[in-house]
C-alpha cells in the first residue's frame, strides 16, 4: 500500500497548500470513502493508546523493594528460623500494613495518556466525495480536508488550505497566552518552532475565532499531542528525595548492624560461648537496632501532612510528594495560567505626546464607582474601542459578568466600561452603517457609524500601528489634534512593547457613504493613541516568589511566549533584573547539540526561558536534576505534562489546568494560587522535620538498646531484654508516641532556612551527635542499672522487668527531647501538641496495664514494681533530659 506521508520530505509548514494537497493525494473534493477506509487501516484510528496500568498485586509486591524492607524481611526470616514466631509475626504485620497502604496510594498513579486521549474524542466536519459530513475525529486520516470554525477543538495536526480571520488558542500546547492568527498562504521557515508555524493547526488546540479549511497531515501518535504522550511514557520519574535519603540511611544502617554483629560474634566465639546463644544474641541485636516502626511512621507523618495541605488548598496525589515539595531547591514554573491569569486585560493607554493612563485591573466596577478621567482622549479612544468591536459583555442576575467573542475585543469592552462607556449606549448614539472585518492580511478592523439624531458620520479603526499610520494625518494631544509625528507614535509603541504588552492602535475620523467604505478610502484620520494589552499577573505571585527567594529556592520561568514578553513579566515579578537575558528554545537546542555539559552550564543560573517547546521543558528539568537539584515543576497545560511527570514533584493548577496536567502531577492546587505552592513547601518542610523527629526518636532508642546489649555481651552478662520485650518497646510503646511526633506543628522558621543540600543524609552531623549522646547515655544507664541489680542478687527476670520499665520511661522522656533539634525542651510550648502528651501518657499507661495483666505478664515476663522502684527509675530516666540540654549548650558554645 502506498504511503503518501513520508518522513523524508520538507516540513508541512514549508510547503504551499497546493504542494501539501498533492503530496497527500487529496483534492478539492477531499478523499473518497473508499480511500479514507484504506488509509484508516494503514494509519490506524486518530486516537492515543490506553496506557498499561500496573495491577494492584504488582503494586503491592513493589512496596517490598527497599533496602529498609530487606533488613526487616531478613530479621523476620531469622526470627522464624530461631523459632521466635511472636517476633516474626510482629515484623510481618508491620510489613504487610505498610505494603497495603503504599499500594493503595500508588493505585491512583499517573493516567496522563488517558487524559490526552479524552481531549481527542470529538466530532468534526470533513469533506469526502465533495460532500460535507460530520464524523468522529477517530476516523480522520491524513489527506482528509476538515472545516474549522470558532469554538471547534482541532482534531488532528493540519496544514491550512484556507483561512478567514482564523485565530487558534494554542496555550495548552505552546504556553502562548494569546490566540495565534493563522494564515494559510504564508510559508514558514523549516526551522520555525511550533509557536511560529502560523499555517498549521495542532490537535487538541481550540479555534478562538474565524474559520478555515485544513488538510490533515498527522493523526494519533504522529501528532504533536501524540509525541507528548510518547515523551511522557519514556520520561523516567525521578526518585523522590525522601526515598533517596531513606535508601542511603538503610544501607548505612545495614552495614553498621552487620559490623556490630560480627564483632560481638567474634568476642563470644573467643569465649567459647554456645553457638545457639551467639545466634540468639545476634537476633536480639538485629531486632533492637532495626526501627521496625519506621515504615508505618513515615506513612503516618505524610498522611498528616496531606490533611494539613488540604486546608491550604493543596491536594496531594502521592504521599511522598509532600516531603519532595519541601525538599525542592528549584521551581520551574509555567507563566500562562500559573504566574498570570491567562486572560487579556487592556491596562495601559499611551498617547503620542508621552502621556499615558493606567486602567485599573480587577473586576468591573459598578456605575457609582466609575472613574472620571481628566483627559478627554481616554473617552474618545474608548469610544472607538467599544464601537469597532465584535464581542459581547453583559451583566448577569448574580452580579457577575458574561463575556463572549474574541479575547482582545472582550478586553477592550471591559476597558470602555471602566471608563464609563457601554457598547449598547454608544451604538444607540452611533448606529453602525458598515464594517471592515479584521483579517491578518489587513492588520486592522474598521466600522462606519452615523449619528442617530442629526447629521454626521464617525469612522472607528483599530489595528497594528504600522497599518494605521498611512491612514492618519493628525494625532490627538493634550492640547488638541496636531499634525501626525510618526516617530512619536513609534516611540510610544516601543515603550509599551518593552513592558511585554500586545499593542493596538486606534484612530477616528469622519466618513462618507457606506458603499464607499473600503480600506482604500480610509484616509485623513486622527491617531488617538495606543492600548497595551497584558495578561495580568496573579496578585499573589510576586509575594510568593519573594518567599521562595527568602527560603533559598531558585525560581525559573519556562514559557512559550516571546522573550521580550517573558522578560517583562519576570522583571515585574522581581524574578529577573535588567541584566538577565532570557534563554530561548533555539539556544537550548544549540547547547544540547554540544553535549550535556554545555546544556547544564546554560541552565545552571537561568531564570527565564522563552519560546521553549514541550520537549525542551523536559530537557530543562532533566538538566537541573543532573546538577543535583531537587526540581518542582508547576504548570496547567498539555505542554507541561512531560516535565510534570519527570520532576521530583509536579504541581498542577486544579481549577483551570487541563486534565493532562492534573493527571501528570503529584500535587494539585485547588485555587490555582501560586502562593499555595509556597504553603505546600512550608508544609513539606514541616513534614520532613517531623520525619527527622520520628527517625531520631526511633534510632536513638534503638541505639540505646544496642549499647545495652553490647555492654552486656562484653561483660559476659545474660541478655538484658528478650526479643519479645524488644519488639514490645519498638512496635508498641514508641509507636504510640510516633503519632504525637507526626502531629508536631511547625516551629515557625521553616521558610527562613535554606533548602537542605540535595546530597545531605538523614544522618547529618546534628542528628549523629544527638543519636550518639542519647544512645550512650540511655544504654549506659540501663546497663548500669541491670548490672547493679544482678550484683545485688536480683533474679534475671526481675532485673529485666526493671530494665524494660526503665526503657519505657526513657522513651517517654526522649519523645520530648525529639520535638526540636535546635531548641531547648524548656523553650517549647508544652501544650502546643496535646496529642503528644496524650500519646506519652497512653504508652506509659499501656505498659502499666501489662504489669498487672496475667496474660501479658506471661508473654512479656513482667510483674508490678514498688513505688520506690518507680521513683528511682524515673529519676534515672530524667538524666536523659540533662544530657541533651548539655549537648545543646555545648553545640551552641562551639559554634
């Protein structure tokens, strides 16, 4: 079967309409039904394939792929071999619950390809056998000719054959905030980026205005949308920062544990100790050293963080994304719809005599709030803007406003209303007699009006300044109309353009009869002034970026907009200054061709990227990740999806964002407020601190147990605690306190600290010092107590009962030492976390109940203790507070 579409040919935007039609063996009558059927068999349906979703069982099994889990599994196996079924059951239960929760979370994973596919399930008008019919877009094939009109979703990639005032909103694909004017006759440079191929239309984009006839050139996976789908399939999701740190920590813990066991075994072998005793000692040491409750504790901390984030308009789709957001060192943010509101606003009026007027943004005012402008030229220009206009703006019963039509015309009507003029009232005064519709080739639009009562006509013209200058002889100044000075007008336009505005010029004049109202007769007009059209910044964006900067986070803007527009927005946000230069897609491609080193050097400090393709957004993210950065990406369009998927954490706008972006992201913002990103970062940092608090609590108490066992082994004493008693400590009593630590509120300085270094281990010097001191003090005091009791004739079981109670008391004291790494226990609000207080009392209460429960007395080997013992053991436990306070004071003095 012949293949009319060859990969070895000029790009479609570089071919004329006739050449493209010939290449695809099409014609004015379109394809025949027979030929279309053959091509459908050849190219397949115009759809994107369903992604293969991972089954729940596979997700469940995948939860066990972790160094920490390997250690726990090994401990469970050793316990089973040794016949310690209670120990093995405890560990197995924890592993099972952790895997179940993790699998349920991952079952809601990325469905980006499905969201992309939904965008393309539409119906379209196609010409076949010379007849216009409506078919499902799934049945389109290359060579079909499609009719487009305002409001249509473009069903495939197409080469325009005809266009009449056609404007296409490509923001979901390119990030361009304004609709793009399309021209079927213009040929583009073969190397033109997607945003500048004005004779092509792309699948998934929206026709904003006008109409056209187009030739289908690509369907399904061959479209730009399809290529994005494939990009997301091959994009490798980065390992979350928390998992990276946990993996490194687990490996180090495993090595340390093996070394400790080997040393102890060697000592016992040298003493000719029974092999079974050595084996049981190794099992007990493994159980004491491994934080069996850590997986559940991590899940708990992240779940608490999820609930807190919902209150701050942040929805977390994947638990680990909470900590990932808090760990980010770079935010690569989209512009359109993220930093800006994604709708045009006529914000500045500039006149040729260097006078300008700013029109207030925000909602439409009521009639009582309308401003009065002293410059009558504002009213005159607004009159032209409202009369030469095809949009609609009307109030609704609920006080809101409904607008429809071209985005530029809508913005102009809003501007006129803010000046105090409405289109309906002006048309009653100046009924329209004739109209010249806007076309890209003309570059302007014009209307002719006659006075409702009396004689007189009014010509209203809007368009590009270079198109209006030849029509004008005069210009409006503060002192009245004066002869036109084109240089002044061009200077005014340059000033607006430098601010990133889309500039329109306006003129008026007197006209003749309607039948003579043609472009060639538009002469002798007065140039009124210029209007700067802006996509306004979100009010909170600048403050949010300032907070990120204070928190040591590098923010860069990635957009498909023009470099000048991008830089202007960045400067307004204080994201860039006058010395910054945007990096364009062409520069990125050039650096990428030179190798990863050149690309990484380019992206290291760049703050503004412009004219960037969707694939290049992904390239930027991967480059930053190679440099060791933890990258967060924000966005709302289809063009953001690959980068959202590949980043350490993807943040999508939940209100205005496309389904593709939402499904690709780890985090959704329910209010589309960039400031919520900052709130998410703060909550993420609080979550990470709480994770460190939990880990410190678990590891320090585990270290104390290891010290206790090592000292007992060295001195040839019996095991100070049985394996079941160790599991009771590790999985029951301190697990209750974990809940309290997971609910710790922020300490207030989270956003005043720099991000953690990406390669920083969980066991940084601060935690290492605290764990060593805690382990030595608690383990040493526990061993001293055990030794003293045995030396004074206590039975081993009775001594173990006291040591177990002492360790529970140590845990209850240590949990309060764990609330902060930098603040004294006496400087923390004692009642700020009531759950922690209740959890500590509950842990102690449960152990007291066990002391008097016959069943637990038999299982744990415990019994009630006297009041004197209680007092003595509590006094010993409180020495841990003194030790940690001395360490804190010593650290501060040393610094």
